[in-house]
C-alpha cells in the first residue's frame, strides 16, 4: 500500500506543478501585466507621442501667429492681407473678378 500511496502522491504533485506552471505561463502572456498588455501599452505610447508632436507643432504655429499680431512685430504680409480684407484695398496692377 505504501507504493500505491507514493505513486498517487507523486502524480498529485506532478499534476499540481503542471497546473501551476500552466497558470503562471498564461498569466505571463495574457494577464494584466503580461506580454500582450505590454505590446498594447507600447503601441498606445507611440500613438500618444505622435499626437504630442502634432499638438506641439500646433502650439508653435499659434505662438507664431500670436506674436505676429502683437504691437511689437510688424509683418508686412499680414498687414497687406488685413488691409485688403478690411479696407478693400487693391494694387494698381490687380484685377478684381466678382
């Protein structure tokens, strides 16, 4: 009877070790902190970096436009555009088509 108990005990330990190994392998691959989650987070991080770069470019563009509208800066192209738009001014060599 001791041989039979030893076989069943060894089999039980082996099954327990197999199921624990399977569980931890599954958790390492598919769990909250697993490989798939890490790949997903890295992809999301790359996407957010692209969005950050786009927003930084937009902010830089807005800062330039704001600076161009300040009293300390005179942009002749912007002044020409505003004069044409607001006052309806034209150059002598231009033709207006309406």
